C-alpha cells in the first residue's frame, strides 16, 4: 500500500513555489517576519525559513503586531514578545491582536482596550469588542452594537462604517453580479469580469479566487490571469511575500 497522504499547511511564494513545505496542522499569515503554526494541538511561531523561532506551546496564538502577540495557555491570555517572553502578563479571559495601537481584552467578563505597554486606554465596560479599523471599533452593550473612537467615545451613526460599501484594496473591490463575483475599480466598473464563485481582496498584487463551491483556490493578477497553475484546498492571502496554503505533502 502507498503512503497515505495528509493535508497540511505550508507557505508559497508568488510563483507558486513552496518556501515552507506543507507540514503544519494549522497556520496563519506572516506578520512582522513570524507566522503562527500549529503542530497537533500546540501553536508556536516560525520564521520564513520554516524553522521555529518560538516552539509550539500555546493553546491559542495570534499574529505579531507592534512587536507583541496574544497567546493563551491554561485558559488565560497574555502578550509575548518575539523572544517568547511575556511582555504583558497572562491575566485576561480573551485578547485580540494590536490594531492601530490598541488591543481588546476581556477581564471579569467585560471588554476594554490596552496599549502595547499593557495600560488600559479604554476601561473594561463592554460585553463584546472588535479590532480598531480606520479609527473606529465595534463594541456591544445593552443589546446593540455601536462604534467607538480610540478614546472610547461613541461615534455618530452617520460616521460609522457602512458594511454595504465595497471595501477597496489596491484599487479594486470584490463585487457580486448575477450570482458570480469579480473586481471593480473605484468607478464601479468591472475590470475583472464576475466569473468566480468566491474571491478575496487583492493583497500584494494577487487575489485568491475559486470558480465553484467545492473547487480549489487559485491566485490571479490584476489582469484577471492566473499567476501560476497550482491550486489549493484552502489558502490565505499573501502577506510579506508568502501565502499559507493547504496541500497534500506529496502533491507538489
């Protein structure tokens, strides 16, 4: 009998070549030179050569931002630096990644926001919270979601993010028409026709697309042409020159 194939995560470059061979049970994108990967039930961090910089030891782990990453062991979250030491102690019930200088944390059932020094900028007072984007974050209180600014003040509804507005990335946005999706420019004109079942925004000049519900993910350029022939069961966006992909170890 032949060796049984196993679907594992690895990392490819923009030509579709594996820079880190598929050998992980889970993976996140590279940020600040490191990527979270999973071996069995433990998570650690690798560099772009695929070697572990921080050995797998966490039950959960997020990406590095502002030199810190949220990690969880024994049901408590803290923030580590790139040498694996804790810069902010494990004292939170939940924690998010730093975005625009703030990270949400949960303590005693309430969410607030801390800065990279671990100091509360917005005191815990919300039932749920999300990352900051464009100076605003969604928080939940009293049965409804509202937006707040970086000082914790409510943002007027007319200034809140409208989720129906297309999100542009690198000058293009994903748009659906007739049950298929393509990419439009800022004038609303299709520059890549709607012919895909699903698509993700452009990142570093390439975008993930698939043509059928059960199909594989490929990567196209801004001319709508496939950047390389290889396609994958699952894939992430390009970040720092590499993209995580799910593939059989022996497939490539």
